[in-house]
């Protein structure tokens, strides 16, 4: 069916042979962005109460567009051999990307029909927008997404080790402050889980100042923890900086080489 093939190539980014997003996906992405902006703006009661009808009509239009697009995408994905036939469509319907689309669409309908604020669907719509862009060929945003993914993947072991080290320091810091400050400040440091709030705020260099040691021993250990936090924060930052540097140098040396793990590298639209 020619019409189904057209929709498949328009809606499935790896099947689009042109540059960037297809016209239809561009329009859908624009609707997604409008829905995100609308959900954010109407979370302010003053604005929402001033234009309730406008927001309701806009929500209805967005809900219809999302629903029609979801049904057409489910129908058109039969052009992919993996999702051919009724069983294939059901297999696609339970994929993560399809479930995210369904959840984002349901969030809009809940806002419209039940009155549940659609703000909770903002993250779902944002994930949906990122997913469409990430699958796009020859897009600057898609290239940046793949560089980020490859950088994290290539340095996954180093990042895991830094995470383990950070957790170890967090537990040790909370435990030490529990023993040093538990009697003096039972509300803030009366248990290790309570002391972890201070440890997290200190080791991440946030330092809210709502909880702090008052004993001499507690202050000494807190100073050591604060100095240690500099290394804890700098370690993953340095790892990611080196990973990005390697990725950009590789891209400059091989400008036409597709990044490893590019989900569109082997995608060919069906005839």
C-alpha cells in the first residue's frame, strides 16, 4: 500500500532518506513542543485561570493530533518486517517507544476529560521529542545525542567506579558524623540515614546549611568530607571531558564515519 509506505517513511526516522526530520515528523515535533510549553505555562494558576477556554481547546487539539498520529504509526509500522501482521503490530505496541507515546497521549486525555493537570506528562512528551530527534539521520542534535551516548558507554567502567567510590565516601561520612554528632543533634544526626542528608548536601558541594556539625570532632570530620567532595565531583567530570574530547577528535578524523551504536546506521526503508 503506497499510502502506508509514505506514512512509514514519514513517521519512522530511520526510514526517511532525506536530511533531518521528515516534514510530517517536523510538524508532529512542533506539536509536541507546543504541548510542553502549554503544560508549563498553564501550571501557573494566574495564567490558566485567565484563559481556561484557550487552554482547553489547545489541549483538545493536541490530544486529537497525538491520538491520530499514534494510530497511524501503529498501522504504518507493518511496513517493517519485524512488525508485519497483527502479531507484529502488537509486538510494536508493547515496545518502550510505543508505550511512551501511548503514555504521553493518555496524559493529555486525562487532562482534558478528568481534569488531572497535564503537567505530569511534560517529561513524557520531552522524552518523546528526544526519541524522534535521536533517530534522525544527519541531524546536529542527533549527532550530539550519539556522541553523548557513546561517551558514556565508552567510559561506563570508569563512571561506575567513581559512583561506587562516591557511595562509599557518602556512607563513611554519614557514619562518622552519626557517631560525632548523634548525641548533640539527634534530629539531624540521630541515625545514619538522617546523617546522609548532610553528607549528600556536602559531598555534592551544594551545602544548604540547614544541617551542620556543632561539636569539635564533627567539624573536623566535616572539613575532611568537604575537601574530599571536591575530588568526588571532579572525578566524573574529568572522565566525561576526556570521553567527549576523544569522541570529537574521532569525528574530525572520520567526518563521514557513523558513530558506533548509531541506531540508523543500518536502517533501510522497505521498497
